C-alpha cells in the first residue's frame, strides 16, 4: 500500500510538468485533471474522505469544466501561441529549480513531527468535519457565502457586453 | 478502511512535504514560463492545490480537523477566484483580442 503514495506522487508531478510544457491549452487542462485526480487519491490515502469528494466535485467537476468552456468559447485551442524568449524560459526553469532547492533545504529536518499520541484516523470523515464546521467555524462559513455573492456579481459585471474599453 | 488508516503511519511526513514543495515549484515555474493567461491561471490552481495537500497531510498526522476545514475554505476562495479570473480573461480577449499576458503592460508607462 505504501507504494501507492509514491505512484500517486509521481503521476501528480509528471502531469504537473506536462501542464506547463504542453503546447495546446486543451492538453494542459486534461493533464491538470489527471494531476487533481492523483491529489484526490492522496486525500483518500490520508483518510480525508470529505476533502477527496469535495476536491473531485469542485475542481475536476466544476473548475476544470469552466476552463474547458472558456477555451472552447474563445476558440483558444490553437498552438500558435507566441512563446517567450529562450533566455526567459531558461531563467524561469532555473528560478523554479532554485526555489525548489531552497524550500527543500529549509524543510529538511524541520518536519519531523511525530504522530499524535492519541492518533485518531476518523477526523476526515464527513460527520466529524461537519460538526467542527458548523460549531467552531460557523461565522467563516456564512461569510464565505457573501464572498461567493461578491464573486458572482463581479463575474457578471466583468462579462457584460457593453463595458467601457480599457 | 483499516488498511488505509495504517498506511499513512508508514509514510514519513517529510515525503508529503517534499511532494507538495515540488508541486508548488512546478506551479511557480509555469507562471514564469508561459505567456498564455489561461495556462497561468491553471498553474495558480496547481499551487493552491499543493498547499491544500500539505494542510491535509499535517491535519492527518496531528489528528486535528481544523486544518481540513481550512482546506475547505481555500477551495471556496479558489472557486471564486477562478470565476473572476476567467471573466477578466474574457474581457481581455474582447478588448485586445489576445490572451498574451505580455500585452498587459499599460501600467508600466
């Protein structure tokens, strides 16, 4: 079972790299869906079942469909995208690798947190999370609905046809 | 079910940290690498997801459900962000007829 973690991690890393390097935006979306499914598998491995289900519904179900919809709507699935200069690409790769290097160096040895003595494998189940969400985090939950309302109004305003030219 | 709850005790937490840091770096590299705005938005999603996975891993290892609630709120914010970001992208396509991020440098001069 342990190898499952490494398999899912490898799939996630490879498909994340393919998101960046694939030419066609449609392929990027497909690879990102594969990456998200691998991350959802990791959630199941952590026994965070609620998060796994919500992740699949929200990300692969709603957000990626939104991306695909916009790509199809604006007819962006062409490969003649202007590319950055080679030196800029090289600088991007080098700075990404350096960031990874620094972060790994910073995190090495720090994260040796032992298991909680009273380890409870059931915290990720829907009932437990629901109790926490609707008692301790009631106010943030309600405020997030206001955030959704603001985002909805903003999206409608931005998407309207007769907006002044920028 | 029983098997799943025992398997995470065999994986050191460091490996989760390394995986998430690698995903985050790939996302940042993608933001710097591409000029296509829609791919840049996707790379932002990737970075958010790597942080979510890290929070969930710490939550499972510490047996603390608060972090998983926090992941839920991050997902809410990400959904709102994508809705606004994609409508900005549609505006951009309508006004400058391109989604090249390098065209948006009007604030520079």
